[in-house]
């Protein structure tokens, strides 16, 4: 009995630490848009901000890439997909979206990804989904209609909404791709190595697309306006690279190893809440009451869809989805 009690207390402490790390990861991810938007408004192109974020984080994670260099031979398709979709695609679309629409709205649109993954499972893979998961999809879509205020003829910039939807679609491709290696057991790729190579590949692709040699580097030596307060641009960039990328990804990985993917995914849904609150406080981006209610409904729908996912190989209908902090149903990364 004493041994069981000790194990139980260790398990509870581990879960408590995992929840704390998952929440920290959500806070870190949620702060990326709030720090990036002032840089964009100061004169940097959204693609240049994405390149700075990804390239800076890739340099920090380079030692991990060297340590896991065998992944290049074992999982080239997974690394390429992660770099193109989860890193370059999601970030480029998201940062371009927040240059045109509020941060909270862009992130809530991105949270359509769980619903879109369910659509892939149901209509492409032709596998049934649970009724609870289907309800989550309906709630997410209905909540999104409130967020974008469809009754007002889409009061937000249409291109900005399309870019946010593009970020959600990139997440879908990332989830579908990463699921291919989720049942490899001991041969499953180390998620930290996948992150490191994903950042390197993403940085290489974004270098060709963003062409950073034409960037206005002088902006980084000036101050950026954050709702009337001047903040050094280099400080905002350091937050984006070190906290909103490196720390966010790593704490997300450690959290998932201590929690179930479903629990970590639900905690990750707080990212949208945190981003909305930070944008409200730091950027003065106020959302209307219907938008706040709609955002809550979106998150409830994402929660239901995520928590309805049965174990892999279960005979019952399936559901899939989640937030930025997962790599696969068995080993999550970003």
C-alpha cells in the first residue's frame, strides 16, 4: 500500500506538471499574434515576420536537428510535410490574416481545423464519426458564424478570413500526414527532432518565398506601437522566436508526454481565449458580445470534437482533431 500511495502521488504530481506545461504552451502560442501585429503595422511584411520567427527558432533548435539527423533518412516525407504545412503554411497564413483582421478572430477561424479533419475522415476516408463529434462540428461552425458576424455581410476583410481558413486547412494536412506514423511504436519519430527539422525546412521554404534580403531591417532597431505604447521591435521579435515558438513547442511536447493527447488538446483550446484576451488588453482589439459568445461556442465545439476521439484501433466510430500543440495521436509536438 505505501508503494501504491507513493506511485499515485508521483502520478498526480506528473499530471499537475503536465497541465501546467500545457497551459504555459497555450499562453506562449497565444502571445505570438499579439507580438507580431505591432511589427507588421510598423512596416514589416507579414511573410518577413514569419521568416524571422521560423529562421530564428530553427537556429535555436539546430543542436536537436544534429542529434536526430537519422530522421532525414527515416522520415523524409513527414519532415517535409511538417515543415511545409505545420510551420510555413500555418504561420504564413495566420500572420497574413492578422494583418487584416483581429488576432482573436483569425485564431478562432483557425480552430475550424478539428471540424475539417472530421470532414476528411468522414468523406475522404469514408469512416463513420461519433454523434458527439458531429455535434462539435455543428457548434464550431455555428459559433464561427457569430464570430465573423455573417448577418452583417461579413464585417471583416474577406481576404483576411480566407487566409485564416487557409491556416486551418494547413493544420488539416498536417494532422492527416502526421497520423501516418502514429502507430509505429518504438520506431515513432522523436517529436523534438521533427520540430527541429520542420523549422529548418520551413525556414528554407520561407526564404525562397519571403526573400528576406529585401526586408526593411531598420524596423527592428526602432519601436513598435502597441495600443499607444512604444515597445522595442527587437524585444517583440525575441518574444516571438524564443517564447512563442521554441518554448511553446517544447513545453507542448513535454506536456503531452505527461498527459493524454485528448487532455492536452483540450487545454490547447485555451490558446484562442488567451490570444483574444491579450489582443483586447494589449492591442485594444475589442470584440462584440455576439462575437465573444460565438468564440465560446467554437471552443466548446472543438472541445467536444477533441474529447470524442477514441483510442486508435477502437471499433467504434472515430473523431479526430486538435490544436497547434499536437503532432500525432500518440506523440504530439506542435
